[in-house]
C-alpha cells in the first residue's frame, strides 16, 4: 500500500467511513458512475487531470457535466425537486449556503474539523459557505476587486506613481489633480456600468455587511459621506460615467487607451491588459476605503459542495480535498490566473512571481462577502454582486446619474430593501 493510499484511508476513516462503504472499490468490474457539475469556463487542464486520476484510481466512470451558471441553477433546482442529485457540484459560493439552509446540501463540519488543512483558508472563505453556523462547502476560487492605476499618468500629473490613493478623500484629490494637470482629454476614473462595483467603496470595517439584524445596514453617516464624495467626482466631470446599459468593456477600453487613469476590476482583466496594452506601466491596490476604517473590498468566487443524497459522499469529499489541494490551486493560478482561498497559496513563490496575480494575492485578505446574507436568502433585488439587483441599480443611478442627495437615495433603498427582507 502506498503512503498516499494509507493517508487516504486514515482521512476517510476520520471523516466518517471508508470509501468502500460508498459502493466503489478497486476491484475489476463494471465501473460505477460518479456525477459532477462544473462551470464551463472553469474546466482547467489541471482539474481534469485530478478528476481523471481519481476516476482511474477508484474504477469510476466520471460523468463531468459543465454548465454556464444560469443553466446549472436550473438543472440543480430540477434535480433537487426530483430527488436525483449529482455527487459533487461547483457553484457560486452563495448558492452553497442558500441550498444548505434549505436542507439540500450535506453538512460537512465534522469532515472540515478533522481535516488539518482547513485552517489554511482565509476566514472570509468560510462565511460564504455557512448557514446558521453550519458549513456546507469549501471555496475553491476566491477572487476580488482591485484599483488599477496607470503609473505613467500619475507621474505626468505630478502624483507619486508608487503611492496610489488609500482613502476616498485621497481618491477624490487624485482625480482633481489629474483633471487640472491632464484634462479634459484624460479623466481620473471610470465608473462602471455595473452597479455592483460601487460597493467596493463601502465594504470597510465599519460597514462589513449589507444586512445586519434582519435589516439593511448601510444607511450610515459614513456611507452617506462616501456617496457624497463619489457624487462630487461625477458632478465635477473628473470621471468617465458609462451610460446605463453600456458595454461592460467601456471602462476597460478607456483604461487601455490611456484616457482614464484608474478603474476598478479584477484578475479577469489581467490577460486583457497583457494582450491589448502590453507596455502599460500600471499598478493594482486595495480600492479606496472610508476614512478612519480598515481597507476592505468585496469577494466573489466559487465553492465545491456535496448535495444531500449524493450517491457517493465519501468519494465526493475525497475528490473535493484533491481539487482544493495547495499544489492544484497554484497550478490553476499558473494556468488561468485564478485567485484562490488558501493563505499558503497567497504566500507561495509561484504566485508571488506572477505579475498582477501577486498584487491580488496581497488584496485577497481584505476581501469580505458583503451581501452574502442577501444571496443566501435569494434576495436578488437588493444584491450588489453579479451585476447588482434592481434596487441596487436604482440606488447607483440615483447617486451617480441623477445626483439625488445621498440620504434621500439611501432612505428609498432601505425602505424598499427592508420590505423585501421582512
């Protein structure tokens, strides 16, 4: 017996039963089917290799079904309704806690507690997969936003190219300087058409969550002050403001062309910049935060979980641990630039040596799941992630486009949001 096989046996025994109890073994014969649902865009070579090796080791026929998110949600809801579920799923992290709260996912706290590697995850990574204190999954992608800034434009405006703005006041001051020194053809910032990007300016330590004590929790003096700064930036013409419904690429195109000095984005734009602006001298930092508060940004990403009624729960847990191993996370980053939830991933030499990704590795510890409770409850109208719900978009447009006083716009959002919560 190999050392790996021995350790596997010990791990599974601690988790509540040997793998052979699932009905699969190493004996020759007709392989059992092990079904997985995975995102179409996340079918990386490194994951496929892990899955193939796992199937061969346990004489399993791996039925790996890939879906885009809307199609996967439809398929899962149909499966849950019909009582026939896959063995293992990868979904947006909030789905795990949402489905878990409905009794549709397997609680895995005992397995996690018996798994020494679980302490390697960032604390925020567990919040997203937890409902009522019970964990139902493990994050496998842990991505976030950063402030991209053009160092050459900073220098041309007389700003320190190695000292990006940290607070919202500094952010406003940088844009005023850029406007006075480089305008009107070059603007300081590009407001995205996606309302969800705005929350990066609010997710500080003073306002870590959208919902608290069963009500909207962001109508605070600090949030109103932050909104007023953003309104001032918009009113003075210091930023590009995308029209409602404009292409997602507008802000990115302006940054690539050098007509705006800063934008909010994530690691998904690193390849875009490498291809379309390979000579740009830019940096990436934590989004500017509220005054006298710790920096924060919002988190996104995916998690892996075991549906309740999984035909092979022990095998599913074993494959989950393999797919989230440190070497696999690092390899997936090298292959696709994806950010990961392990602390040791952020500190690994390979990640630290990867341009752009190393900047995000320093930002990830500041990422928080701002609207996780809204997502878990299925309150899509008030959510900020995933493009922003209807009420969020209304608030964003009131603040940036209509210049509605922040207190008035927030009061309307709170009133309608609380009606949905209750």
